C-alpha cells in the first residue's frame, strides 16, 4: 500500500486567509479559490503588526498540536495509520485481560472438598514447526496431554505431521531449526507422520471432547512463546483460521504460566486453610520453574521417533509430559494426593517421601525414640555427618509417630557454625603495614560454606518425588523437592536432604 501524502501544517497565514475570505464574501466579493484569496490577502497581511497577527498564530499552534495527536492521519512505512495500530494493541490487551480473568475464574470455581480441583482435566499442547512466514507456521509435530491432579497424566495425543512442501526461500531456516531442535526431516522426506489433516483434526476434537457434557472445546495451555504457533497450527489442521490468520475460531490457547500460578496457590490455600495463596507470591516464580524444566532429560517419555534421536528434550510429547510432572510435583502434596511414578513424576522417581508433613516437631520424635515409644527405622541415607554428630542426632532419622498414620519424619542437619566476617580492606591494609607481610590467607578469608558438614559433603536434596538419578545404583537415590534438581552421586555417603 503506497504511503499517503503527508499533510502540510497549517500556518498563521492560512487562518488569516480564512477570515479574510469570510469578511470579503460578506461584502459580496467572490473568489475562484484559495490561490486567489492568498494573492488578495497578501498586502494586508504584510501591513499587520505582531499584536494583530497573534490570534492567528495561536490558532496555528492549536492546530499543530491537534495534528500531532491525530493518529488517523499519521502512517507507518507500510501505509497503516498509527490509530489502527493503537486500536489493535488495545484489542490485544483486552483479549489478554479476558484470558487472565477466565483462568482465574476457572480455577477459583474448583475446590478440593467437592473433588472438582482434583479431577478437573487440563490440556497442555505443544507443536514443533519448520519455519514461519507472515504469521503462518509450517508444523511437523503436535502433542496434547490431558492432566488431572488426582491421576497425573490421564492420556496423551501425539502425531508427526508431513507437509507436501515448504514455502519458497525458507528451506535454509527450516533446515537450521530442525538441526538445532526437533531433527524431523524436511519434506519431501517422509517421517511417518500424518498427511490427512482432516483426520488428525477430528482426532484432536474427539480427544478434547471426551467426557465433556457441553459442546465447547476446553482451553489448551502452553508457554506464552508457543501460543501463536499452537493456535495457528490448530487452525491450519481445523481449516478454521480466524480473521487475523493467527489462530483457530474453535480453539482457545491460554498461557500455562498463569494456570500454574493459580493452581499452585489454590493447592497452597487448601493446605494452610488460608484465603491468600502462599505457593507462589508472584507469577514470575511460576515462570521460572517452567523455564528451569527440571525433568528435561527424562528418558522414556518422548515419541518413538525421538527416542532414536539425540533431541528427546525437544519432542512435543516429552514437553507436555514434563509440564504435567512439574505441576504435579508442586501441587499434589498440598492436596494430599500421592505421587504415582510414571503419571505424576518420572517412572524412576523416589516417592517414598512425597507425603512428609514438616509441621511435626523433631523434638517430639526424638522424645518418642528416647522413651522407646516408637522403633528406630533408619532411612537409606541421612543428612548427618556421623563422624561429628551426637548420638541423639544419629538416632533420629525416619520414624512414624503413633496416631499419625504413614507420616515419615526426616531429621535435619545440625546448623553450621556462623561464618566469620572477612577482614575489610582497611583492616587488611593495616595488617600488612603492621605485620610487614601478606595476610590474605584462607584463615583470613575462608570460603563460604567452609567448615562443618557443609564443607565436607554435598548438599543432597530429597522429598516430593522430584527428579531421577543419572544412574540407579545402590545407596544412590533420586533428588526431589519443588525445583531443587538432581542428586549426582551419593554412592559413598549416607545422607539425605531436608
């Protein structure tokens, strides 16, 4: 679209000509156009002093200010008015506001007492694509997971997608993206994917509508950066792309970060019986946990194609399953849902400590052990340096308080001695001048964490079924616990994290 001609600003003489023409025409004079008015009014304008011209200069100033704010008559290099861009931005913000409000209301209507929070299905979607042109994405893989807090991963739908061809000029971009991420071969090479897009679309509809009473498709959740690709690919398969060409009329694609934030706080409110959530104080924490992707290299959860590749972490099926694991690991304990390996967490995860209730005081357990009320049941490992720990610390490891059901108690490591504050620079300089020799030694500036058990053994992390070990060996257990990562090697230690 060609650029529109830029409007010339109205100067003071323009407004004087308008008044001059009106005054002269009231006396019966007629003009052929503004050029004739400019010629006739020129002499009189030149005879006017600054005070006489001031009213017209004020009119010109106001007109210039009005033109500056008139976005309808200002255009981009593509010929689109800034007013139109502003309206589109307002519409986008309003759409995002309604989505956020919809998620909040959706989760807010669910509760643990009635079971709706535990059994309500949520759908996570991810797509891999070769390239994108003008907002259209050329897909090669799609995966959707149905998830509930009670069952974990309830079911999944996955398919590779074969295209006839890529847009001209985009083969290099598609090749580079495939090599760096999903490794799915470019068309016309066959990858065993689906060519009948209508049949795949019907499968997706049937998968999403299973067990639903109404005719409305449930929202699908994905990371914010994947919202446009997921919406566009679903519209491409469904042949119902909306007017802006970016999504489908039938599908709603929502941000997973917001859902994770609301679910985590809903579960925390149930656990602590509070009106305000204590799980994630801010939404950025939910986003950080998703970005960390602690189950990234979990084996055995990708599709058959990617299991033979070195890019299992980019498999769409693996990605949606890892989202399920992450949300289950953060939320299930607060609503007293046991973690099921393979459904809530990876198959090799240690879930024996997933129902720990830390509010049981350690002193009560120690007294019970001392009195012989409960037997000693040592856990596989404990976070105690046995070379320095007292006998009472060695005794308190993993016990079941009578009347508390299957509630294990973990011991805590003794608090490390406080670190000495390092010498300040003035003190160091004074010492050099006084001693006539350097004092920058390990004794003067000890390493953080040096001394005590923390300088001699790695900090193990455990609980809540988080993660899997790099290898399954004797005396080597998976790390766990709301984003704390994996334990590398504990083969020669007898410790456990708190």
